[in-house]
């Protein structure tokens, strides 16, 4: 891993990328969503046009478009987060704040995911053992393929289009040797200007007062905000990690 840099500037990290994937190392910390808002603000000013998000299914795109167009109907989106994304205290609301920020910035919001029912049908027809053997694709891989097609279509529609995509890290890169990540799938579509930014550190809260640090860094770095180039796992694209301090007050510093 390279040396740390305390000047976290998403324009600098993105460089000439047309696709920047923001990956959560875990869905649990609300702070990752607020850091993504900071990234959206900087990258919108740098010419990015779309915001694609794992946490909303494609079946809701019409409702998302209505909200984006009118500012009405956000409660339906927030309710989806409340019902399906309770990974920690404040997490559903932080996903909602991320969507609101994307709209306020004028980024076109794209729902990437399948519905839970669609995932269940896929997994019912492709057992774990068969997916490992390469006989079929489970829902994780199919989801990555669907997301890849959606993202590629947007980028190929206009050279002016640039996408920020928010997801769990194990969609951005391969989670196992039988599940390709978006890094390789999108490159196979001929799109090569890709960066992956992995959010690490921060804190996880189980209530307003019950929080724990989530950093794997040495003590001297646990409370530091920094980024560095590199990723401790296999990746097919240039990758960075942004470390959030365990002190959750950093969330206020958007």
C-alpha cells in the first residue's frame, strides 16, 4: 500500500475517469453515505452527470424519476430504505440523504438493483454448489451483469456522460473467484477510464449512544482522515481507499 495523503480531493482521485465506483467496505457505517455526499459534490463540479446506486431496485425507477422531476414522492424512496436497509443506527436515513443530495446537485439518479423477489428466483434456480462449479450464475453475479449493462448503456449514449456509482465493495471488485466484479465486466465492454474508491474506517452505531470504531488501522491512524492508492485485494482497475476517522463527528464536516 502507498503512503497516506490527508488532502482527500475526489477530483484529484478521479482524474480522467468516466466511471467512479464508490464502494462501502460495509453497509453498516452511516458515515460512508455522508462521505459519498462529499464525493458527489466535488465530482458534480468536475462534470459528472449521473449517480447510480445499488440500494434501489430498477422497478422503482419511475418513482425516482417522478421525485427527481417534481421533488415530490421522496417518502416512497425513504420507506424502501427503512424497510430494506436497516444496517445500523441512522443508516436508512443516511441513504435517503444521499439520494436527496444527488437530486439537489442535478445528478441523474439511476436505480441499479434487482428486486428481492428477482434475486430469490435466481438463487432458487442456481444452487451454491452449481454457482461455485460455474454451471450457473447466482444472484450476486447476475446483479453485477445487469448493473454493468445499465452503466455501459449510459456511458455509450454520450461521451459527455460520467457516472458515480455507489455500492458495496464486493460488487465493484470480485468477491470470489467465481463472481466477477464490475471492474472486469465493465472493462470487457470497452470502457477503460474507471476508478474505484473504497470507504474504510469510521464508526458503526447500534443506537444514538452505542457506537464502536470500525477502523483496522494502527492506533495512530484510527482518528485520521486520509486516502491512499491501492487495495488489499484483487482489482482490475486503479483503486484508492478513503479512511474515515472513528470519531463520528467527522460526519458533520461535509
